[in-house]
């Protein structure tokens, strides 16, 4: 059984990461993939959301 606290915490973390991803909303794919730091940040946030 999944604990409700765990679910609430995970949803909170997802919301935070989605907010952070919004920072890259106006960036083009080329801009993100051309900058290793931006690419790594976006990839990591997506990983945290999915896992």
C-alpha cells in the first residue's frame, strides 16, 4: 500500500519541477541541445518527474 504522505510529497516535487521547466518554455530545441548545462538540467527534471 502506498502511503498518502509519499503521494503528496511526490506530487509536490512534480509541481516544483514543472515550474522549473517552465523557465525553458521559450527556448528552442536547438538552444537547449546546444547548451550542455541546459540540456542536463531539463533531462534531470524530466527524469525526476517520471520516476
